[in-house]
C-alpha cells in the first residue's frame, strides 16, 4: 500500500496493492496494522454503500458535532470525489482537493473529520463504499453547495448534476453559521 499526501493537509490518497490475473483481482482494502504503520490509527465504526447513476452529485456533506472521518473508494464505476477543509480557524479553510476514484484505478481517499465531502458520478453507475470513524447522526448533518463560488470547485460535469432536496437547499460556506462549523485544532 502506498499512502500519498495531497495538496490539502490531512486528505490522503491510498493506493492498495492489487494482485490480478486472468481470473480477476484481489486487493486488501483495509488492514488496521498496515494503516497504523502509515500513521492512520483509525477506529471505524460504520461501513456504508451508495449506489448512484450518471450525473448524481452527493454533497458536500459533513457532521458537527459527531464528525466523521471517511475512507472512500469506488467498487464499480467512476466518480469525481472532493474534500473541503471547513474547520474554522484552519490555515486551509475553504480549500478543496478533488480526484477521480474508480474501480479501475483502485484509489482510496481518506477525508478527515472536519472536512465536507461530496462526489459526482462520471460513469453510467457507481457503487461507492466508505468506512466512517463516527456513526451517522442525521440531526448533526449539514450540506454545503457543490457550486459555491467561494470554493470554486472544478467539477468535471459532463451532464447536469442531479441533487437531493437537501443538497438543493444547501448554502454557501460564507453563509453557514460559524458556530456550527468544526473547529481547527493545531
């Protein structure tokens, strides 16, 4: 496994070893010891799967309090995955990192607590899997606009995005109450 830092401190790309032959492939997608050797001492409490069609955009979501770190990957298809630092007081506040995750490239991305997360489906369908460091708490879940001009995320939109009602009603980061944002702890 190779763990790579990104331009956004805390957000990591993980390249698992993939062993393939004429029958298919095998990869280890999570191993507590191996991840800890790379400084990722994570305690996952929940696994989730999301099935979505082309053009579905989910996010930008976060929870506070009761934040969730997420180890995300695509089991089938391809998405453009984005993490945004929304920790009040962070030197990287409002910065984002995005990358393509697919069943072909096998990349995983770790999105730490205190970051908003979202993805846009590029393939006909995508099966998206994520391990979470905290349980889902709908009473503390929020959504920021995917097209917030203050963030300037360069989504590779090949068809108009399809949003949930919650994501349609999302606000820009600058309009979100500061007291409900996670705090940056150096």
